């Protein structure tokens, strides 16, 4: 049984005071339904304070990135152990903004996935195609390649701590969401690839989130798809009411 996860990626938004205000609002206002999980990913500068605030809540806290090395001369980077010590239990890896704006490669993302698992941080491995790649009919190729290379060398039993996120680059922050059918197609292909790599039981148990302009108005349709197990929410996670509605998504089965 896959337990849905709604994850709020705050990206490089909110100074400390605003971040604390939003976390307070989420803490006070969002009762997470018992059949699902919720996590937020604030900027590093607010992570520890927010993790402390949310310690007695069901809402988990995670980092937006990590470096694969344990320590050393990596100016501006953050180690998995530092995230853990700050109260994080998860980490977003391979986000397309890092792949495309900062040049992160699959090989580098793969090292981070393994470092996060070794540190007992649950990685959310993000994959997704650009519009040009989709238009060229290369979606499956690109996305499944990212899955294979991102998970290279990950042990089958470590997969219980891995979450995948399909985030079509053309849908991130653009207001253009993949239709539920488009998302379902790619999610099913990812699950098929996981079955080839790790076996069917692992594939059936692995969460695959959808991300890219998820909003209150489209979350229910996306979550109704059999292979969409949750959402990685950017912009709408900065609005308490919108995020609340997304956490409270409704599917036809209830
Ligand atoms: P968005 O971002 O919801 O603002 O499109 C999603 C993400 O990048 O994780």
C-alpha cells in the first residue's frame, strides 16, 4: 500500500520571519488526514527552527539539496549529516532547477542519492523532460534514463526509503500542468522501469509524486490517477490556504 505524500518545496523564497510565519500557519491550520503524509522543504536558514516548531506535528521537514561528500572544502554546500542534525528527514535531489541552472548531472545526483540513504535521509529523486524533449517524442527515453542513472547502485532494500518525483520541466512554475493522463502515462512507465531494475514488489511500493504547477484546482484529478502517489508542490505551497486544500485532496474513492 502506498501512502500518499504531499511535499511543499519552498525553493529560495521567504526570509526567516516569513518562513516561521508560514510554518506556524501550517502547524496551526493543517491537520493532516491520517491516510497521508505531508512534508515541507524550507530554505536551509530556516530549516532547524521550523523542524523544532513542527516536532510534535505529523508534518515532516526536509532539505532542498545536499552534497554527496561527508565534509570538506565545498563552499556553499551542505552535508547530509548537517541536514539530519537540523531535523530534516528527507531531501529533494536532482530538481530540474539544479540540473538545468546549475548543471547537475545524473552521476552527481546519483552520488547524492546514495549519500542521503547512507545518512538515513529519504531522497526525493526528481526527473523530468523539457518541452523540446517531449515534442521530439523523447519523454520516456529522457525520464527513464534519469531514473536508471539516478538509482544506479542503490540496493533493492534501500528502495523502501526512496521517493521518485516526475516533474516535467515545461510544467514547473509555468502554470501549465500535465494532464492527469499525461502524468499517469509517465508514472506508469517509471513504475515499469522500477520493476525491471528492482522487481515488481519494490515498484509497487515506491511512491511516485507528480510536480509542476500543482494547485487546488488540479490536484484531485492528478491524485485520482492510479500511479500518482502524491505531489511535489512549489508555488502553491507558499500559500497556506492553497497548500491546505492540496493536502486535503479528494479522490473519487475518498
Ligand atoms: P511549481 O514547482 O509547483 O511552482 O510548478 C514545482 C517544483 O518545482 O517542485
